[in-house]
C-alpha cells in the first residue's frame, strides 16, 4: 500500500472551508449544511447516551458484585467457618511452637485474623442498606436509560440517512451544472479574424488508453494528486493543503477496505499460493485473518504476528482443505515470508464495488472509514467528474 502521508508542495489558494451556498445548487448545499449539521449533533447526542448507558451498566455490575460479596461476608455460617479455620490454624501453630515467642506469634496471628473478620462483617453490615438502595435505583432507572439510548441511536441513524440523501442531491445538482457549462459554446472574442487555428485533436485511442485520474490517484501518482488538488481548489475555493489531505485519506480508505475484504492477487508461481485458485487463496487469507494473522498489504504480516505450522494447518482445514495433501511452507522462515509477491487489487476492488463512484455506493463501501470524509462528500458533485471523466 502506498504511503498516504506523503506531502506535495502546493501553492497557496484562497482560504475557505467549503463552497459558498450560492448559485443554482445553493439551496441543495444549504440543505446539506442543515441536514449534516443536525446529523452530527444527533450523533454526538447518541454517543453521549450510549456512554451514559455503559456507565450505568458498569456501576450496576460493580454494586451487585459488592452486594453479593458483602452477603457472603454477612453469612453467619461462613463467618463461623472462617473463625473456626483461624482457631484450628492457631492450635496447629501451638503444636509446632518451640518456645514462648512462637506461642505469642501464633496467638497474635489468630487474634488479627479474628479482628479482620469482625471488621469486615461490621463494614458489610454498615453499607448493606445503602448498597441495596443504589442497586434498586439503578435497576429501576436502567430501562429508561436504555430506551433513551435506543431513541437517540434511531434519531442519529435517520439523520445520517437524510444527510446522505442531501449530499446525493447536491452531487447530482453540481454534476448537472458542470455538464451544462461544458456544453455551452465558448466564443473566442479575442481571436483575430482569419487567424483561427483548430486545436489538434487527441487521437481517440490515446484517450481510451489513458487511465482515469482515480486510477492514478490509487496508484500513488504524485502529479495526479497535485492536479486533482489544484483543480478542486480552483472550483471550490477550499484550501489546497486541506484538499490534498482529504484525497490522501480517500485513497487510504479505499486501499484499506480492499485489504480488509482480501482483494488480493497471489503470485502464480508461489509454491504455496500457486496451489489455489484466486478465490480459494482469498478464502485462506480470510481464514488466517479471522485467527488473528492478516496480511499487512506490504509483503508481511500485520504487526509482525505470523502463524505457526499448526495455525496454518487449522486455517486450511477451516476452508475445507486437507493440510496433508497440500504443500506447506517449510519452516517458520518460509511462513514469515508467505506474503512476498502478493498485492492488493485496489483498483479492481473499487471497480467491483463502486464502478461509477456514485456517492451512496462509495459511502456504503467504505463504512466507518468514510466517516471522516464528510468535507469531501459535500463537494463530491465537483470531484467525481474530475476523478472519473464521463461518469454519469
């Protein structure tokens, strides 16, 4: 995977956090601002309710544990048995005593243990009513706290859906506006009469062969990143450095999802991976990941945590393979280098999940990884034509 934190030198642009809510798409952008601000507020409220619920459950569990422990301390039968154990230990120490000092030590140990048991009982008796009261209050309040948390979560989810729908509407509006602008005939008022020179047409084969900017971005092309950043900054007025970070985060999010979904290409001549079809190899990779041994996307194991022969055999068995009938890496060193030559199919993964870069599909594909890209989604109608020219 490419290093998404690499920075490019960028010229200064006009400051701004988002495009102005004006023009034909001004109402749609205002709707995005309203809906998404409300979604953020409700999401914070839902998080607060969930935190309150977790704290109430934690406190209740703590109090119930204390109540049960105190009940055992207050059990007279257990108390008598503990004191009897202390007395028995005292007599055993007396039998082993070889002098007055040993007798005094044994008596002191016995008396300290009896005193500890009595103090423990006194404390449990003293706080029994208060602990019971707190447990009762929390048990009565917990259903209401759970109901409030559920209501806040449902409201936040509904607001998030409304925010996404508003962003889709805005993206469609801005893309349509861009198409109308591109379709308008542009008259060259400054061209001298008779001096018009037609621009040389670009061969259609060359155009067709050129990869889309989204592909160049995913491949880590620095010039493509710079070009997209400057174009988008010019159209939106958002600071170029901020846009660059957002595009880098988008690239990282797509690559991360491709890796999580095991969109991998294995070397055909590899002694281990060459035994499987591509789909079967991905199943083995997914099985290993479920056991905590996953590909880091750079030729090694995530966090350096590699399985042993036994774990590899288990992963194969979980996929329906007989490990005895397969070639397996010879030794731990071979297992450590199992991913050498394997690559992540980031472009293919994106093409399969969101081929037209439609906003809804992209957000669904990225899941939680897309939550930090709200600024980018707000200008998606201007960015998508730049990433995928001709997308409709």
